[in-house]
C-alpha cells in the first residue's frame, strides 16, 4: 500500500504572535515552527497502517520554504519512508485553490492508495485544500475522521458531523482528513532521529511540477490577504471583595448591569 501524507509547517500554538511591518504576515523572529497538529494525526494514522503492514510505503509532502525541511525531517524520524518539499519563490502567497493545484501537480504520475491530510492548518484554519484536491482528482473524500479501517481496496471511516457520527464506506484510492481523536501521535525515537538525518529530501520547483508562475502564488490565487490584525486585548479580571453572601450579590449585579447576561 502506498500512502501520501501532506504536512504543513506552522507556528507553535504556544508562540506569541507578532505581526510583521507589512501588516499582512507574521514576524517570524523567535517563532518556533512545528508540524501542524492535525497533520500529526494524519501521519500517525499512516504509520499505524505501516506497522500492521510493513510493505506499506509512507511519503510525506510539504509545500513551503527552506525551513519546512525541519518538519519533513521530523516526519522521517517518526517513521516515514520518503519526503518531498515543494519549494519555489513563485509558490509564495498561494491561497487554498492555488495550493491544491500545486499538490495535484505533485501527484501527477505518482501511484498511491490513500492521501491523508489534517482537517485544517492552524492559523488560517480554512480546511479547504484536502477537499479541493479530492475534487480535482475525482476521488472519494472523508473529512474530520476519528476512526479509519482499511480492508483490501476499501476503507470504512467514522467521521464527526454536527450532533452525531457518520460511517462512510468507500473504495480506494481516496482522500481522508484526520481529526483529533483519531489516534495519539508517537514521539520520534533516537534511532529514528539519527536515521532521518541521512534520508534524502526531494525538492521540486514549479518547473519540475509542470506549473507556470501565473498558475500559483498570488498570480494564481483568487483570494489575497490584505491585512492581519490581532484580537483586542482582554480586560483585566474583576475581583469581588467581601464575604460569600455579598460577593454573590455583587456578582449578580455585575452580570445584570454590566455584562447584560441576566
């Protein structure tokens, strides 16, 4: 079985976000970049399938800049067999549609049984790329999956929907997006980390993908980021003094008169 996992390098969710002077991007100074958390569930699922079937091949693909190699190295250390970085200046600024176009191009002439994504990339949180890839390739798609079973050429996925779970039965190849709860991502072993340092990472640019510059990046995107802004600072908490009875009375007054919650 051949599985391809798409991973994205994102700022650690514990990072304090600072906007760059252009107001449209992040100041990456002192930012720690990691594998997108939802993509870790996708990668772990692929590795668990490989654990059950050692003949399974797991390849990770990322679209990004040079530092994205660190995310790919982490995936290799966890147990992935190969890694590909899609890197080109022309790719910068690609929206979800252009990103999907790049990933589809990367799959041209590549055989696979399963494409795995995380359900969304933390940051923009659009959750579009996986669906666009499935649509472009004409493949079945199962999103926000919390349980996946592979049996021969078919898969059964349990996915979250509002207020319930849905069971999907579909043929492979297919696209599946992982939700939290699908599994518990493993840590890389020291042996895996050392081995990952020696594994090659294939780097492909637009020419190798057969894409023109006007098909990707801002030129090939229908949406553009005009401005980023941080959420307003939270007000300081209100400490209520006094005994429990007076505190409760004051709390009710504040909820009624200031918060307008009662």
